[in-house]
C-alpha cells in the first residue's frame, strides 16, 4: 500500500485529479486548516478555466503550495497572488496587495501604500533624501507613473517613484512574458505596475520577514514538488537573468527549497535584514544601509544584494 503522505506516480491525470488526491488535500489541510477546501476549489477552478489548462499539473500544484504557504488567496479578483501560465509551466506571482499583507503581518510597518501618479502631480524630487513631492495640481487623467511608500514603527520612511516608461522598461527586461498578448503585463498593467514599484521598494529598503523573503524569492518562479509534496527547486523560467548556472548557490530561506542565485542569504528576524555571504570566503558580511546607487548584479526585485 502506498503511503498517504506522498503523491504516487499513478495519480489521476490532469490538475483536477491531482488536486483531489488525498495526499494533496492533506497537505493543504496541514497548511491552511479549515480554509483548505475553499483554496483547493479556487485553484481547481482557475486551472481548468484559463490557459493554465495547457500547463503541467505539478507546476500548478507547486505554485499553489507556494501561495498557500504564504496564506495568500489566488483568486484573481482579490489581487493577493496569482498562478500564471508560461508555456507549459505555471508560475507563482505575488501582487501588490499580497506584498502589503505580508508587510502588515510583520508588525513593523506603520504605513504602507502604492498609488498611481497623474500628470502634473509630481512637483519635485529630493535626490539626496529620495523624497518626492506629489502635491502638484492634476492636469489630466493621464497616469504618468506609480509611487510606493512605507513608514516603519521606528520612524524610518522611504518612497519610490517610477514613470510608466521606466516600469515598462523594467518589465521588458526582466519578464519574457511582457510582450505576450495574454500576459499579466497586457491584461493587468496597473496591477503589475503597482506590484513592481512596491516590490522594488520593499526589497531595497524594507524589513524583510521570513515570509516576505520567501515571497520575493519565489515570485515569478516555477516550483518543483517532491513526492512528499515539499517544494524542492525554484526555477526562474521567465527570466534568464534571474540565474547563472556558473555561480549558482542555494538561497537559505526555507531549508527544503533551493534556488539558483548569485549569493547566499540567511534571515535575521531581529533586524529584518538579509545577511550577505561573501562568495569567496563564505563569511557573513555585516548588514548595512542599502544605498540607492548600490550595484545590483541581477534583477533588483530580489532582496539579495551582491557587491564585488
């Protein structure tokens, strides 16, 4: 008799059969408790009524487990997280509301927000402090950019503004799906723009809880699932620049999950800052303030900082 804690190779075909597997249902019950059935139902509905029908079922399962582990609903209308198709694979994507939810759970943020900026509202920028003045009079209903802001309980505050052109350039560089007709960038540009600005701000300057680190690490990735339903490997199929096989090192966020990255981080909940590890010596680098001019070696969305 096969153990109930594993998904057997003789599982029913398709995502509907996979999600009805007793071991899979038990996994979501373990993660979500009484909310498991509703979550499974929403995943099944999304996966059988969208282009996810063309994706490998286990890649959908991996994305669903990632979302469930962060306790983020994947129903599109809620805007917390999404499971999106990329070829034959499914990706987990966190959205702006999901990032805000994780930030609030940390108990470290007094205020956090992201909003659209209309033509005429941006008056000036203080390049030294990084502060923006958006008190100008709106000239039209044209959205020219998006701004994100947070303030911590200790008084530290930071904001980030990106023009629409800057956001599009970022998406085009770091997402192969940017030009796809059915991609989120085309169907929900506002949602992706909000998510991009807020994610960059938090990754660069925010306090990153374990949940937040996991979310940013897993965003836009395909998660491989082992037979015991643990996530095993993170693959950034949407972005070649997200990894370099010649310098791959595991990211220590969840000891059961590895990802191809350029450096290693170890979470430090007390300070909420990733500890950098020198690639040559293997020694930890003391956490320090992140400069806006600091060099990034990969997609700056990731909370992993590399300095030669």
